[in-house]
C-alpha cells in the first residue's frame, strides 16, 4: 500500500522570504506551480514564466492568497525574451532574491532516431536557460548583498535511466553548472544549489508515463512507501531559498523517497 500525500497548509515558516522577489521558470504547472504557491504562502512576490497560458492558475492563486503572481508568457528557448521577462519581474517586484530554474521537458526518445535539431532543442530547454538566467540575475543579487539560485535537476542521471539520454545528459549538466556557478558567485554571497526530485506524480507524468507496473517497480526502489507529490518539493526549495541554508552552496539535494544514495 502506498501513501499519497495531498496539499495542505504548511506548518513551516521562513520569515526571511516574506516580501522577497522570486522568479520561477515553468511556474504555472507541475512542480513549478507547487513552488509558486509555496512562495506565495510565505508572503513572497512571485514572477513566473512559461510558454503556455497560466492565467487560470494565477486566478486561483489570487483568489486563495489575495495576491496575484506575475505571469509572463515566454518560451525559455528565446534567451532575449527570457531576459526581458527577468527585467519585467525586477520592474514589478524589485531585484530578484531567489531564482528557480524549474522548467524542463522529459520527452522520451531513442538513440538512433534523434537528430542534431532534436538534441539542440532538448538542451535549449533543459540546460541553456539555467546559465543565462544566472548570468542575468548575478549583478542584481550582488548589489543586494546576495541571493539564492536553485536549479532543478533529477535523479534520472544518478539512476542512469534509459529512454531519454538527452534529458539525462542535461540533468547531469545542471549539477555540473550548479557547482561551477557556486564557486564563481560565492564571493558575492550568491548561493547556487541543485534540487534533484525523484518520480513526482505531476499531471504530465500521470498522463504520459505512469502505469501500475512502472509505478510498482519504482516504488520498490524507494525506502519510503509513498507517492511523491509536487507539494513534497516545496519545503526543500524554501529551505534552499532561505537563510536557513545560508552555509550551503554547490550542493545537490536529493528528494526522492530514498531511491539513490549520495555522499
């Protein structure tokens, strides 16, 4: 039997996040939507981008919390548009204190039929924006005395999963980029960490990949007998964003129910 967690009012408070300017890519669906709500719960000012309309989600957040997240329609493949969205967020909310590179596409593909165009498209979504958003926010974070950058990777590369090698490569690259940026930006009190979720039961996963057989196989690898929900990523992300993790940078934090072992 598995235990499926549901969204609930948080019992934790990160007071230093109140009023903070937060920018989340892919912040209107899946894990990203959970993170947007988690920061709103803490009183943060959230801007989010994605390539599909998030108006209905923002309506729901405004009705629930009395504050509307700033939604900016943007395809993160377009770096100039992404940079313009970052500027729009700064104009609305002030200098960005927390950057969360969450957006990703985990499309399955074969090795033999994958083209150069396919490869470039995958990395242009799953890795390239992480570099250029960090590049853009670094000056503002330095001027503010510091900040937190959180890059969402995945345990898929630690597991050596088959079926989507370009995605696995990008997720491994995110951890390498995170560690390089942590060294690069630490002198300015900018912390850079990676969050590595396990198999989280987003609507996309349930629609495309979750089958009883696949789920049973994966749960057999977890230490904890539970289905991971998007809400399970909120508290770890808030921790990395807040001063509670002020001495942590260059780290890869795994939240997967106990599938892989680090250290």
